[in-house]
């Protein structure tokens, strides 16, 4: 059975998972990594989710206010050995629930165009493609999504 913990950027397991995510993205992003990495500071993430099984951290995600009605999903990651177990879906559901509790009407996010599993996850869970926003507006290797919360 998994346990979902709401925490913040200071959580040591979140920090370790984000370090693993950064290692993964350094390869996946290639020469664009420095551009994307500048927007991934975790010290602004006060709403963080870490998923555990038997005390072992499996994955994480966070939310950050984007504007008065939108919250941005950040730092979604599931360790390679924990994939295909539904962990990412549980993280996404918890982040959406927390977003609703905070009064936001929609979630937005950016992911890499080459991250096919991430894109599939978001599409399967009701996220619709939108024009790239904010700092990703002219980023050719980005794809952005939104989901209206009910």
C-alpha cells in the first residue's frame, strides 16, 4: 500500500527524488537542459507531494501558483524502478485535489516534447494541449497542457 505525504521543498526525500529527476532530464533535454533547469528551483515549492511504499520514496510532484485561477504542476517524477505501478497517477490526483482545496480552477504544466510517457500520462488523465505559456512560449521542445478542475 502506498502513502501520500504532503510536505514542502525541504523534505529530504523530495530533494533526493528531484536530484534523480535532474539527472534524468540532463540527458533527455540535451543541449536545452540549462534553459529548462533555470526554471526548476525547488525553494519556491511550498506544496509538495511524496509517495512512499514501505517507507521508501517512489515519486514526487509539486504545485506552484501561476496566476489567480491557475496552479502549475512542477517536478513530477517517479523513480525508474517504481514506474508502471500507478504512482504518477496518484501523485497527479493528489496535486489536483490540493489545487482545488486551495481554490484554483485549473492546473497547467509543461513537459518535454520527447517525454512520450509523460505526455501520455497527462492526456490519459484529462489534460488538453494548450499553446506554450510564459517562459516556454518560444521553446520548441516544450509542450504545455491544462486541466480544468471540477
